[in-house]
């Protein structure tokens, strides 16, 4: 929650992801390597697919993670937690949203990263609506075009 004198959540949109879940896996790997704790939020079915993808990364790319139904100790210790409701998070460094909705409790995190598809028009429209929500609530948004970053 944002209190007077406390910095607002940094909001960034990462646009043009060819595969949002593959990008989420790479982003999670990067955060773990940097020693940053990450919560990834999306609908349950999407998190199930992401969970499987994270388990099937190459051994040298392994990302320690857990889901909401893990034990308290594991939820506390895991550098990456997959949560449908980020308000359940034990740590609040970075929130990565791969869902269509504005994530619940996003203002409790230091950073919020929104991932936007390169080719899915419905996803891009939902991203525009989330962008509008954050602007209406006074957030300055940082824009990262993943296509131009790759060149």
C-alpha cells in the first residue's frame, strides 16, 4: 500500500513478447540470478502451464519456485512464487503480471511488470485498459519494447 512519504510502485510494460510465458520464464531466471524475489500472477490455468514450463527448463537454467498451495516454509523461502492472488505474497519486491486484469494488491509491490503479447490483439487491448488504469491512478509508466531491445 502506498502511504504518504513512501514511493509509489514502479510500473513497467514489456511490449511485444512473442510468447508471454516463455518471457516470464526468462524474466524469472533473470530475477533469481539477480537475487530479487518475484511473484508471478495470472489465472490458475495459466499458472499451471507456467509451473510446468519452469520445471522443464534446462538444469543450468533452473528457477526455484512454488505455487500458492505450497507449505508456509516453502512460500517464505522460494525466490519465485506463482499466485493467482498476489495479496497472498510473503515478499513484495517485484510482481510480474501475465494475466489480463489489473492484479490485486499491485500497489504493495516495489515494482510491477506487465507483459504484453506481440500478436494477440485481445491481450494487447487488455494491456491498454491496464495502462489506462495505472495512468488514472497517477503512476508514471516505463515502456520497454522487447522487439527493439532484441536488436
